[in-house]
């Protein structure tokens, strides 16, 4: 893994950690345009687990995420 890729991964994980710890509501937009609104429950190197208002959980692969607002 090159240094630039490692820095980007750290930055992503840092931001996800803040969202998770504060239980801040966010919207994940996938590369095919699907919007998933909720709170980050957990994440790892490959996926983000988000809980929606209805209580459902969605597991989204990081490579499928376009934007997190």
C-alpha cells in the first residue's frame, strides 16, 4: 500500500469514527445513486454498517460509496 492510499484510508476511517461515536445522522450516497440515511453503527476496512430511522441495518461496501453527507 502506498503512502497516499494509507493517508486516504486513515482520513476516511477517522471521519467514520467521528460519525459513529457522536451518532450523527448522515446520508450515504452509493455510486449508483441510492441514498441511505441513518447513523453509522460500525465499519471496517471494507464495509460500513448503517442503521436507518426504521431500525433496519444496511451494510454498504466502501468501494460502492460515492459520498457521505
